[in-house]
């Protein structure tokens, strides 16, 4: 014991034999590199459990993974253009069902509010003005009323009619203050919307489905995930 | 959160919700709760994308929000809840075993969609079931909602926190985020849909008369206008209840392995009696008298009261202490000690891991140290009856892998090695933590390997999918056998072989994930119950 001190293996302050090295035995080298990535194992792993329930759970797991990818919750990265456009790609696209979150349960800032609203109004305005310009003659207005009546969409047609009337009147006032007109119109819209229902956000921000025509696809992206 | 857990969360989110959600989710897990604007800034993702991702995460109960002062809403991710996604197959399978296909689909829909209203679940499940049964038959809404009510009664599904609408909202501006409150009383209360259910059933039976299955029914325009009866009442799967069930099953099977089938039936009866009366995180069940147990044993299980008492005494005397005796009234009061049971199960897991990794002789040393609590090195060598040199080698190996820990007790204040006792001991809690951490790592590795395998063979997989699609479409048009064979031969023999290998490997990896999760469950329950007791 005492011999260890001072000479030879003086680096150790304890009895080296206690750790399992006999006197004079060579100590193992210092490890200077990280252990191997796939070290050899002394014992082979036991085989996995197999059985009916295991098989069923395996199938469930794999099915679940595939289903998740087709759910609207799976948000894909905007794809970069592939080098070769494949013909088959067209047929492999899956169409996801839409998902409209229940906004009442989410913080207000989650709602795609402003953009959606503006875009919505714009498209609506565009529609309105188009129709107005095509129906400049007052005679045509009657026709239009009939048409709307045929559609049988009572409530809505009334609204539209009023809107048109209003916008027409403003139009008559002069073209130079059209911007103001637009603003006024917007206000009109907002008032109407708020009258409809105070706290039903879905109705407020996602108007009748008719409005999501071919021209307002981008709005859809904003609103539904 | 350890790195291994975060990595696993990241993989889970990516597999289930895509890369954008993964980015936001992982960012929230790393940083804790954050307001929207900071998330947008720090992740460098567009505002819209962040909003979408957060909506998805909130929908799936993975993120919660809170309003802080000055109306800032902060979002916080639940890391442990994300990891639960690994267990989804097991939840679904369990419900299938308990409540059949209908229950299976209800829980599956709830897990896939995060939260849903009861009417939506019932509708979806009825439609899905109708698709599977033969033509002409339909699945009644009433039948599905019955199963749903059973699930709610046994607490496998529960209500999500409700939106608490502030009163006289006209005068004040609406709050920045809805106030979600949990109403304990209503947690498992199924909304009165019976009337509506009948109405729906009538409608579907009307259509039965017309010979049109419900699934194929075109959406009535009136459907949109009629108010949803249970609007705003959302349901989710109650994962804690599932865990309670898993725990009980494990205890029952452990008792069956240790003693015999009859004693496991007795324990099962005790657990079933206290299922509803005991909360899922209580350390003990309510005390049950032997008379009560005798009455609630399954019918046709013919054992006399005397035999039952003998069994109970035997169970209470067992050193593992799964069952404890708490009093003598009513023919003896017995409880099931969950804490002890989970500790025994966790210890058994540790032992078996050591046995499989280091061999049986190491396991002997481990058990020895476990039993004797503290041992000096010399004692270990003697008691284990293993040559000193080998014993040392094994002991150090387990020490370096952190299964065994070392306690220094200096005789003098200078901590000189020659005047210090070195005691080897097993700290089960920390060893279990370490093993749990390793399990997380293993699952991460398994998923990464699976993704790698799939990516390597992407071209082949796509090809086989295409060929399958072509075959299906050709078959639909009624092609000849020769034609079909020709198409099938588009995949060459070596390719077919490669596909087979891939499938086998992926299956194996997937199965391993599920089975590692069983160990994860056990260790987590043990750690949780021990932490609560302290």
C-alpha cells in the first residue's frame, strides 16, 4: 500500500488493487475517440411480441399515419416545382375535406380577419358593379328583379337589390368621388352584416357559399384550413 | 424537456401534421409560452402559416392559450401530450376490445380530429359503419349514440372545456381570447340528444324504405340551416382514463403471472369496483370489504367465501404488496396499492432490461444490490458468489450505464479514498428516469430509420402504387386475366422482392415503436405516481 505512494503509480491516491488490477498489470488505454455508432452487443435482442392484437395495432398505426396525411390538419409545404412534370401527378392529387375551425373557441387574433374581409368585399363589389354596368338601363332593373325572384333566394335578393339601388344612386352623383362611394358602400355592408347576427363569427366572415365562386379561391385558402 | 423528447415530438408532429406545424410546435416546446407575434418573428414563417399551424395544434389539444395582462394571448405547447400520439393505436385498440367496432370508430374519429361535437361524431361513425355493412342495411344513429353514451359513462370520452361567455358583452369589447372553463359536474354529461337522435333515425328509416343507404344520401340543403343541437359542446378522448385502464390491466396480468388465474380475477373484481369511485391518480383504491368483493365476483366464478378469504390473505401477505389489508371490519378490508404495484412493475422492467443487456449474472448482482439496499464492493463479490474480478467488471459496467449508483461515505472530513466507504446502491427512480429517456431515444431512432427506409425506396413505392391504381381501374372496366397479368408484370421480380423486404422492415420498426411505448407507459406511470407521493 505504502509502496504505491511516491513512485511508479503515484498518480493514484487509492489502492489500485481494490479496483481490480493486480500489481504490475497494464492499465487500459485512455479513450480518445467517441464510442462506435453501432456498437456490438453482447446479447441479441429478444424477438418482438407477435399475436393478433399486435398485428391489429400495427395495421391501425399504419392506417392512422396514412389517414392523418389526408386530413385537412396536415399542412403541406408550398411545393417547389418538380424538374419534370409528371402526367401521373394529376391523378395522384387527393382532395382534402375542408375544415372550418370553431372561431368561438379560438383567440380572436387567430381569425384571418382583415384580409378575408377586404377580399370578400372586393369580390362582392366587383360583382355588384359588373352587374350594375350591364344593367345601366332602368328597364333592365325590372328584368333583374324578376330573375332574382325566380332564384327564390328571398332574403338575399332583397339585400342585393337594395345594394344595387344604393350604389346606383351614388353612381349618379358623379364619378369623381367614387372612392368615397366605395367607403360608404363598405360601411353599408358592415352595418348589414352586423345586423344579421352579432356573435356568429362564421357567418360574419364566411358569407354565403355563393360568394366563394371561381373568382374567390384565394379567400378560401385564408378561411379554411 | 430533454433533447430526446423534443426530437421525438418533432418527428411525431411532422408525421401527423406536416413540416410547418412541426416547426411551430417544436419552437413552442423549446421556448415555452409565447405570443403570436414573437412566434412569427422567431420562426420566420408567414403570419398566415403560423395561424394555421396554431389552429391545428389547438384543435388537437396540443397547444393551450392564455390571456396575459394587457390582452396579450400567449400560446403554450404540451410536450407530454404530443408524445401521447405514439399511443393512439393502443387507445383505439383498447376501445375496440371493450366496445366493439362502434366504440373503436368513435375514439378513432376523436383522436383524428382532436375534438368534435357528439352529433358530428355520431354522424361520421354511422356513415363509416354503413359503408362497411352490406348494401341495403344502415347503421342507426341511435345505436352509435348509445355506444357514445356508454363511453361517456365509463369516462373514456369527456367534454372539452366550454367557452364561458361573458355577460352583458354589449358594453365591453369582446375579450381577445375566449375564456375556457371546466365544469366538473358536466364533464361526462351527454347532451340530451335523444329527441334529435330519434328524429334523425326516423329520417334515415324513411330512407330505408326508399332503399337508399344513409352514406350515399346527398347532403340536404336543409341540413345546413337547421341548428346543430349540441353546438359548442366538444368532446375529446380522456387519455387519463385510458391510462388507468392500461394500468389496471397490467396489474391484473402481473398478479396472474405471479400467483394464478383466480387471484387475478379477484384483483380484477376489486379494480372494477373502485373504477369510478377512485380517481385515476389516487395511490390506493377505497377500502373494500371481503363481503363486498365476494358479491361482485363475476357470476359463474365458483369460489366459496372461505376460499376467497384465503386468497385475500395470501395476496395481502405477498411481499410485492399489490394488495394491502387496511382493517378487520366487514370480514377484512382490503385495498390495492397502486404506488407499490407500479414500483414493483418498474423494478421488474429494470431487472429484465439488465438481464437482456448484460446477462443473467449481472442481473443477479443487480437484484442483490436492490435487495440489500447498500453494499460494499467486497460484499457484492461475496454475496453474488461470482469471482471477484468478474463481479467488479460487471458492477462497473452497470455503474457506468447508470443502472447502479455509488454512494460515498467518508470516515474523515478529507474524503480520502482509503478512509471512505463506497456503497453501491440502486436508485430505482433515477434508473427508471434514465431508462425512460433511453426509450424516447429508441423510438426516435426507430422512426428515423423507418423514414430513411421509406425514402430510400420512394421510387419503388410510387411505382407500385401507380401499378396498383392501374390494376384497380382496369379491373373496374372488366379486363381479361391476361391483361391484368401483363400489368402486374410491370414490377419485376427483384423489385417485388425489394418491396417485400421493405414492407417487412417497416412492419418490424412500427411494431417495435408500439412495444417500446408499452415500456414508456409503465415507466411514466411509475415516475408520476412516485413523484406525487413525495
